């Protein structure tokens, strides 16, 4: 029998913090915690299934996928995509920093 895993409130708070996700209201937080634990319990149930009489599944590739010739083409829609970008610099999209150092601001704004 495998050890059962449970997501605790403290562990979920740590996950939210590491993911830079703002903590929701207490009621919403409890819903998320319950949903995660439901998924964990379902995985535990599947882990406990007796699969000794089940044949393993082997995926065979009977033929290779059809290949096409790689022909370089000029793509002329770059400017229309860049026009739709909230912030761009030259030919590139500027995106907010996902992870920042502790000292720097982590408000999701783009550093200049």
C-alpha cells in the first residue's frame, strides 16, 4: 500500500507564493484546495489498481509520417502582428518578467 498524499493549506500557500499567484478569498482558496485533493485522491485510487493481469500497451509505428519539402517562404504579416502587441521593441514583443529577483519589483510590469 502506498503512502497517501494530501495537499495541505500551508503547502498550497507556498505553491501560490512560488508561482507568484495572488491568494484568492478564503472560500475560493478552500475550493482550490479541495479540487487539488480530489485529483490527488483520484491518482491514489488509480495507483492502487491491480494491473497484474493487464497487458502492457505497445505503440507501434507501422509507417513514417509523410514528409514535405521544407521550402523557405517570405512571411509578410510580421508588421500586422507587431501592431497588435501591447508593447514591442523593433521586431520583438516585449513581455512582462515572470520571475524576478527578490529585490526587484514583481508587479508584472515591463522593465525598461
